[in-house]
C-alpha cells in the first residue's frame, strides 16, 4: 500500500521519476505476493479461472446449488431479509 500511495503522491506532484520508482515498487510487491510473474504452482491441474462453472468439470456441482449460493438470486439486502 505504501508503494501505491507513492504513485498517487508522485502523480499529484507531477514527479515523473518518483512515479516510475513507485510503479517499480508496486510491481516488485505484486511479484513477491505471487500476483505477477511466473506461476508458483506446478501440480499440472488445468486452470479454470475465468471460465463459467457450467463449462468446467464442476458443472454438476454448480447446478445443484440453490440460486443464492450461486450468486444469481437476489441477495438478502435486496429482499429485505
């Protein structure tokens, strides 16, 4: 978060070199957290990220869930419950 605040501050101050340094710090933090860079898992399992559940081996499990559990029904805040 410190690096991201550094980007904001540098932009507000129109300090291009400081902004570039802050962006590099953000990138380094994301790589260290595993958000960027090479994958850290090597189990060989297929990655179903960004796939609809109905188009994966989990389709039957997903279809068995009720609408609220799937996230397609009204939430409790919308129904007043």
